[in-house]
C-alpha cells in the first residue's frame, strides 16, 4: 500500500509541474517582451541581409539599398539588445535560481520515486503473471494425453509468455520515458530562457542524462568488451612484471618507448584504415616498409653504400644530411604511392578483390627489392639525421609529434572534406554512392593514393628511428599488425564504419601488448598467438554487431 501511495498519476504530475511552469512562464514573457526589439530583431535583420545577398533577382543597387537599411536598423536593435542584456540576465538568474531551488524537490524527485515504485510494481506483476501462466500451462498439460495437443499447448504457452514479455518491456520503457521527460523538462525551460545557449555544466548534465537513458549493456559490451578485457590483461601484466622481472612495467620511460615504437606504425594503420573503410585491405604494407627502408637507408647512408642496387653502388654523402633525408622521404612516398595506385587501379577499374591485387603487389615488391639488392642489409644512416628530424626534447621523443600530425591530418580528411564523406558513402554502399553522383573509381584511387603517401612517411620515419638497417625483409608481418590494429579499433570490414580514434587505440593496444610481453620475456611466437586471439575476438564482435543491424 505504501508503494501505491508513492505512485502518482499523469494528472497529479501535471498539478505538481503547474506552479513551476507558471512562475518560469511569467519570467519568460518578460524576457520575450524585452527581446522583441533586441535579440529577435537582430536575428531577423541578419537573416534579411543574408537573403538579400543570395537573392539573384535583385540588382546590385537594390541589394545595397536593402542591406544598408537593414544595417542601420541592426545597429539600433543591437543597442536595444545591449541595453536590455543586464535586465534579461537578472530575469534568467531569477528563473534558474527558482528551478534550482524548487524543481527537484517539488517535482522531479517525486516523479522519480513514483517511477521507481511503478517499475518495482510492474516487475512484481510480471513475475506473478509468469507464475500464473506456468501454473495454468502445467494444469493444461496434465489434462492432455495426445502428443499433438501437448505440442500445441506448449506453443500457446510460449506465445503467451512472449506477449507478456513484450507488454512488460513496453511498460518499463514508458516508465523510463516518463522519468527522462521529467528530468529534461527543466532544460526545455532553460532552453527558452537562454535561447539554447547552455552553460558548460548544463550541457554536461544533459549529456549524462541522455547517456543513462540510452545506455544498453549488451551494446556496451559489444562495443567495449574487448577493450575491457585488454585493459584487464594490461593491469594483470603490470602486477605480474615486478614479481617476474623485478621491474615496473607502468613507468614514464616505458610509456614513451611504446609511443615511440607506435609512431611509424600509426602511419601504416591510418593508410590501411581508409582501404578497410572501402571493404578492402592491403597485404603489401610490410613489403612497402621494406622497400621504403632500403630506399631511405641507401640515400641517408654516410659514405659509399656497402650493398648494390642492380649492381650499382650509390653515394649521396656529397649532399647535406637534411637534403638527403628530404630526398629519401620524397622517393619513399613516390615508390609506395606508385605501387599503392597500381593495386588501387586494379580494384577500382576491374573490380578485382584488393586481397588479390595487394597480394600481387606484395610479391612483386619483395621479389624486385630482393633481386635488386641481393637481400643484403644496407647498414646505418648518417647519425646526424635523427637528431635533425626526431630529436629528444629532454626525455620526450619528438617522433611522437609526427604521428600526432598524421592523426590530425587524416582525421580532417575523413571528417571535414568531401573526399572523406564520399569515402564513407562508397564504403557503406558503392551502388547508392554511384547513383548519387559520386565517382567510385576516383574515391577508391584517392584512398590508395592516401595510403601510399602514409606508407612512404611511415617507412621513412621507421628508418630514421632505427638509424637505418634497411633490408627487403624488414617490415615482415607489419601488414597484419596494421590490419589488426584497425579491426580492433572498430574499423569494420563490412565497410563505411570506422573512426580515427579507433585506429589510434588499436595501434596503441598492439604496440603496448607486444612491448609488455617482450619485457616479460615471452617468446615472440607466443606473442603471435595472443595477437591472433585478439583479432579473432575483434572480428567476431564486429560480425555480431553487423548481424544485429541486419
């Protein structure tokens, strides 16, 4: 009985809200009256100016006349707006103070308690209904002997349970909606008072409420379950390492080392991510790195190279170190972009699966570089070059800034350019994109060109970081790491789904895992097993999300 007395009807809720709405409504009327000749007129005149500028039917003189008159009136309206600003601010403060003092205590808290009591009563009624249905089913089955009749009764019982479940869930959602609407009504009033110009605290309060309202545990685990497991693994590794290796894993030095190692790989993952967004992939990334490393090492080597390229010995030591480094970067980008474009052309023009075109690329690059160099390593580069391009600022490795710039640039391309929007459109549905006027061929080629540029930067940066040691075999397996980082980061193979933040997270996860396991002394082959399990889990979750959408 106590719970029933807590539950209020819609009419009783309206009675509770009425004095609050009336008080704030009176203040709103005063504010609206003050805004008529001020803010409202300013907005109206600005719109008139914008319309006049866009109106092609007006002559230049007519446009100037209308705009001139509007600007004169705009100055008066702004003066009125400034004169009324302080009075409006006081009225808003009065209304918000009243809401702060009375809204929760006299309305929302009562509605929230009512909703909780309703929810509890609904759950109790649902459990009772299920028990009654089960009892009724048992009695019906006990009175039947024919197998077909028993089967029919079971089917009827399941349907009744399903109907009851649907009705229950609908009722629970109604209660949830009522509580949410009661909370958000306060911000509706503030919205009118402030003309949608909320304070930071008000925005955060709404965001938190909307998050609570839309939160779904199943969807949350689909999206973040893998990350939670990985974080738990890292915590476990941080706890185990001091006992096993007598050293701390979670230190500033180790974090900076992880970020330093992740920086060149970030370029590769960002390049592959754009291709996966188009439901593609790139198996030649590792060989691109090897080709870039060889190219950069030959050019940036100090003195005559120890190895040859098609029998020729190169010596670029006559050039300044910075000039050699820039030349090496340009050639790395040129070579990787040409090969990436080749694979992209076969995909875009002949609809060849990127698995095939990039696998062919991989074999051609490896064979070409190995044959040209006899598979030898080209030694170290000029030690002054790393100090120029990736110096240490105290303990901070500046190579990290290269990765940050790459992330910012690619984020801008994906989110703020027409090409980026087209990339998502083609990845999501190429047929619909083509019908809407988007060139699928150009978008595909653009994605591969961008990937090639990023591969060139990444391989050059890795060469500078490692101070050379370029060989055709360098970068083996990096293609899988880049693809895995994208998949773990939420870039879906179904196409059109993915974020730069996810790619960054994926790269950091894999680099951190590899680094942590290496510190623990785990065999490299066992590390591949861990990576494989993570990839399998990530793709499984991605497939589950896709199946749910379908």
